[in-house]
C-alpha cells in the first residue's frame, strides 16, 4: 500500500470514530488520530518522522486546509495556486514551482473551499462562482468555481509576511532610495493624497502598509477593503471596514462605494481604500479636498494624464519612480 492510499485509509478510520453530531476540540481530534495510529501494526516499523508527518497531515485534512496547510504555514511561500484537483503551484523567492501533491478527491477540495469562505462569512457556489476571502492569518484568497472555471475550482492564496516590512528594510534591499523614503514620509505626515499603482504581485499592499507606518498615531484612520489584508500598526483609533456580498438569505450587497460614503460620517482623519477597480473610484476622488479632475494613469507610461492638484501630481511622480525602480 502506497503512502497516499495509507493516509486515505487512516483518515477514513478516524472519521468513523468521530461523532459528527457533536463538536470536538482540536485536542480531542488529535487524541483520536493517535489512537488510530497506535492500533496500526504496519506502522510499527515506520520511522518517528513518518508517523509525525502522518499525524499532522491527518489533522490538517480534518481540521485545517488539508495539503495546503503546510504551505500556508510556510513563511517562505508568498503565493499558493490551485488549478483544479491535481495542479498545485507555490511561489518561493519569486520562483514558481509545481508540487507533487494532489487532493484526495473533488469532494475534499470542495470541503476546503467551503471551509475558507465560511471563515469570513462568504458564499461561493454555481450561482455565485467568484469570491474574495481571507484566512485567519490575514492571507488573501480568490476562488473561482465552475461553470466559470473550466478545469476545476481555482484557488489563489496570497500570503503576506509574518512581520510587516518596514521602510528601513526596503532601503536595505535597494528597492527605494533614502531620499525618496524621506520625501514620502514627509508627504504622509503632512496628509497629502497618495495613489499607489502597480501590476499584480508588484507589492502595492506591502508598500501601502509601509507608508501607513508614518501616520501620526493620534489620528482616526478608516480602512476600506474588499477583503481585509492591510496590516496597520501602532494606530489605536483604527476602524476597519470590509465589503459584503449579497446572498440567497436576503443579505444585500455592500460595496466599496457605500462604505466610502458611510466613512465620511465617521469623522475620519484619513481614509485608506485598499484597492480601487471600478466605479468606486469616482466616490474616492470626490472625497479628496480641492480635487477637480483626475484621470488614472496609463499603466505603460506611468504618467498622469490629467491632474489639477499639483500636490497629487508631485506625489504620483515619486510613486511612479518607486514602482519603476522596484521592477528593475
């Protein structure tokens, strides 16, 4: 019997001993797994390391994210991509690699998906096949189901650093010059309006977290996001708002546009919008004092097309220079 088949059999044995009519603690599930492993005579000759691996993988399959959990916990992994049942990729140090792993069944993959969305009160199914969610550790998750995804469920997990990156670290990595860092610090402290623009995976959220470290701690900050992923530190008066999808139970959708309008009644000193991808850009621009006309930049030339507020233009130029140096 190969390893995968043995693990599948052991998992079934553990499930048969659990009464799903009651809630179990993690410790009780671990004790049940230990009992099953102790009874297996064919495991006596296995190494301690293999038994420990079996124990963890069985627990992860029952209480966590199955084969994904080890990569969610791995600080060297920045992205996890699941393309259907048996094509799993991870990104380490900017390099993609395919894993020699697969889910036991489509039912197990569906269980993992439902576990993810249930953890942040979201719903995904054939009627609503696209959803943004997050894990308990703050990782961002995008899920696309059939009939939109033709080769099976697609899951993309963006894992953020355990320790937030600081401006000092960006300078040490030569991602940004000390002069540009000082200039941006001055802009943030003075309350200038700043746009952060960049391609997928270019570090927009990371850079926004870095800039937020310069916000005076006595100010009231409101963040608005599709799925909460900003990691603002040292701000006691912090309000975090997150959009909500509509569902069949009658809960209506609450989007970024509505949250922006509502946040203006909360006496904010600053509003941080995590990501702007649609009509909410109009509401955001209307919130900017003295702003009369702004067109978003052309992504190739990285220059503003129209902007009548010189402060924003000047800030934008420095952000664009940062982005260009970061991609070299």
